[in-house]
């Protein structure tokens, strides 16, 4: 914990940290702030926040990720589309996207490197080609950049929110409105580092949803994140009292009743992905059918109606 001295000027948080820790780049420190690893007075902070000489700064450095290039591991991939710039992959549940603490190998990145050894790494050797992520137990569509031109093209579409992603989610309860928008800032939960939470000083986040079907006391949603925060849909839906079925982190524990007895992961599937191809700048859209394990849950609930 850092305690500011009485004569500390009212400087930006990121600037103060860059001066206090010259061994770290300012961009790295900014990323730590945005990810919730650096708190001011035990609360979520922003890089631009002006410090007061009574402020206390808490820093929790994340576990280091491998600094070497991940190894290629031949693994079957469900490739929906491929050209010289991108891969569109249908990720199965249970597959971690990139190496990290607790998952040094057997990830999607390892499989992609076996398929395409020349794929580039941007500024992170452990995540070559990765421009967005899905949680380990979320299935569905991902696009992988095969070169630097493609990476920049895709990142630009994410930043301008012209790339579209849509998910199917089964939630607890019946949403009263058939359409809606959830807008609430998200940051690292100050009480549990493994969770995200609604934090007033967090990063703005917005999710649009539409009801596809009411299934007893459950609702099947078509939901689109217009921002890309960690665990965004899971946090947003839980915050309005309609957590995703099977979500053990943001929802209740297993109830002992169907569909909890049937599902082994959160019911969340990225079924639609649309973006402009870097090679042609023409918009293309890809879709993925609901996986069998999630389709089984819907069939069960429909039989109960």
C-alpha cells in the first residue's frame, strides 16, 4: 500500500505511478488500473483520476504470464472460415483461450499455432492472434488475426463498435420486458479478485437484450454486448436478478432441481459474429448453432411446459 506524502501534487494516478515505478511502462500501469489491480482508497480507479495527498493506493500485481511463445499443440479446431488474414473458429466449452496462470498449455492459442505456425503475436507473446476472448465455459464464435494488418483492422472495429457479437443466454426468472438495455459500469470486485462487479468508478458497459422465448420460470435471451468488459453479460444479467443458468460464479449454487442437474456450465453461447474482412473491408456475418448440451436444456424445459 502506498500512502501519499502531504506535499504530493494533485497529479494523475497513471503519471504518479509511472514516476514511482519507472521499471514499468505507463501503458502497463494503465492496464493494471483498468483491470482493477490498482485501487485508490480501496475503490476502483481510473488512470486519469487526480490524486489527493490523503489517498491510499493499493497495488496487487497479477501473476506473471509465460514470457516465451506458446508451443504449438495439434488439436482439432472447428474452423468456419479462413483466408490469408483471419480464422473464424467455433470454440467448444471447456477450452481456455490463451495461456495464463493455471493454464500454461492446452489452450486455443496452442491449437491455433499448430494450424497456422506463422501467426503473429502483437504486444503479448502469450496471446498471438487474439483480439477478443470467450470465457472457458462459454462456447461459440471467435475471430483470430493471422497477421499484424488483420489484428489492427479487427481491433479498430472493436474500438469503433462496428464489429457485432450476439449471444444466446438462458436466465433464471421471467424478464418483465421483452426488450431492454442494461447500462452499468463494471470493474474488479474489491472483495473477490476472481469476480467482476458493478463498480461506480469502473469502465462503462452496455448490453442489449431481447426475449426469444419464455420457458416456465426461465427466459431464453438474445443478448448483445455493445462494450467488451470481462464477464460483462454474466455480471449485467446477475445484477438485474436474472443470472445465467449454470453460472456458479455470479448465480446461486446448484439448486438440486432441473435444469441445474443437467447443466455443467453457464448457458451462454456466442452464436453470431459479424465484421469487415481485413482483406476486402466487406462485412460478413457468421453463425453457430446451439451446442447439444445447451439444446438438451431447452428441450427439457419445453417438455415441461
